[in-house]
């Protein structure tokens, strides 16, 4: 068989079979890739929900009642929350928490946006600075224009 056309005619059925196998393999790869992408998207959604719930659980360590024993002087970090449960509007620090929150609430544009407040008492100024910095870095609140101090 020295004639090229005769050689091609002889192997044509095998070429058709190889082409069909290649198309089938490509289809299987596409289906498997799509399945993996769907699974990855589902896992990402689950991780986001878990992260959100963990953040909310941490954020709900809120001072819910102020009694006569509460001393507003000390080192505090606070988060002002709006309607987004995953991202505070603002993270700040204060050594007189009630006075500082009062300042925020006297600003009418901010007062109406704040839905709740989380207050964290810190041991000292150093812990207060570190906690505020970490929370700003983590949440990147929309009203923290100055960033980390």
C-alpha cells in the first residue's frame, strides 16, 4: 500500500472511532469540570455562612445591660453595626465608652444608621490598640476613613 489515498481509506474507520472517543472524553471532562465547579461554589457558600455565623457569635458578645457597677472608664473597643450583619459601619476605641458612644449618637447621620453596638473591654491601652487594629483590618468598616492608628 504505497498509495496515500488507499492508506487513508484503509484507516478511515479507525480514525472515525478515535475521533468519537476523543469527543466522548472531552464531554466527560467538561461534565466533570462543571460538577467540580458546582461543588466548589457550594462549599464556598457554606464557608461564607459559617464565617458569618462565627462573626455574629463573636459580635454578639455585647454589653446588653449597663448596671450600677459598670464603670465606663477604662479601655474599650466598640463596633457600630448597621443592617449588614457581617460588616460593622465603624470600629473605634475609647477610654470613656459612654461619652464616646454619646458623641456618635449625637451625629444624626450616623445615629440613624446604627442598629446595635458591640463593646469589648480591654485590659490596657496596648490591648485596646491591637484589638481595634485587628478588627479594622478584618472587617474594613465603611466609616473608618482614617484606617488603623
